[in-house]
């Protein structure tokens, strides 16, 4: 499938955009391909010979993803070509991780990558360059844009409205916030969502995701939210507090699966959970 565009974005926000059909200008970038975007993640397994026929195979895991950004550039002068060639030599030169975002016309996905070798640049005529830039991602996965869902305990938003009797001379109680939003993994690989619990829960709280439960029996305050990562970790700030949860049933989201998570205070309190989800692809 032909790429429509590829964009490299640094942590500073500066980006380099390569479209398939650039606008007119003195320097016109073209994306040709991103090899490894499909099928670029290998499988790692350990093979142990058995006494009889066959082998014993360990649980397979995916390797990181090897990619090569291929493109060309047409400049209006030799001087501009030379400046552009120098710029290409410095792409991600310092080993910084950058986000590679590709649009193949069907979906837009992102991978975090770093330089994996010397850029290969070939001069064609007086004003054109063709280049191959080797990249590598530590993760085999590609991610769609992040989605955010907010969970509220049952009943949040209900209570006496002030000033009293201000609506038609009767007491009114407000409307409870919706707390049953669903999350679907539209990708083809398991997604590991994160849940940030914010609020004042003096007796802790319980997260329920499908049939799995994460239970935190300790006081939670607004200034110290608790981050639950479904990869198997719980954080307060920079401190790993995974062992302090009384129930740890991690709930990664399988491809195509839908869950309706809920947040329940153990002994009252108020707050919310911010769920961050990305459709995940391999």
C-alpha cells in the first residue's frame, strides 16, 4: 500500500513532513515508502531440543520494529540541494526518540523511533536527492491517536442545587453524570490502557474492567493521583506502588474487544478516573 504521507516529530514539536503530492515550492519533498511498516516486527522464541521427536518452544515475543524511511526531494537550485543534503545528514542525529506518523490512506498510525544507522543519500542530476533513513523502534506496536474517557462513581453530579428553591420554587437535585462509557480496541494487537484516578477517596477505590478488578485500599487525595497501567504497574508520581494494591487483576484489552469500566469508592468520596486508550496494531 502506498504511503500518502510520513511525518517525523521531535519532542520540541518541530516536525518534518513528507507528502506523496507536495505543494509547489523551492524544495519539494516526496515520500516513497516506509519499509517495515507492514511485517517489520520479528518473533523471538527459544527452542530446546526434546529427547524424542520435535522441540520445546518458549512463549514467543515480538522484537522491536526495523523501519526505513524512503523518499526524495527536488530543489530549485544546486545551492538549495546542497543545504538540503546537509539537513538530511542530521536527521535525529543525537539519538533522540522521535515520533514517526504515517498515513497510508486507510489509517494514521504512530511509532516512536530513533536513528539506526547512517542515512543513505544519492544525488540525482543537479537538483534532486533520493534518501533512505534507517530507523528502529523498541516497540513492535503501532498506535492510533489517543482517546480519553472519563469515569465517574455512580451518583456523582446528584445533590441539592443551590441556591435552594431557585428553579420553580422547588428543591432540585441535579443530574448524575454518565459513568458507563465503553472502550473498544479497534486494532489487531492487545492494548494496554492507563487509568489515572483523581479525587478524594478516604477509603480507597475499586476499578472494574470487564471481569478484572484493581483495588486500592488506601486514601487517595486530589494532589496525589494514582496511575494504573495495565502493563502491570501502579504509580504515584515517580514512585512505583504496585505492591500496595490489595487486588491486582490486570486487564489488557484484546483486539476487537469492548469493555465498560467503572470506578467505585470503597468508603465514599468524590473524584474521577481518566482512561487513556490507543487502538494498537502490529
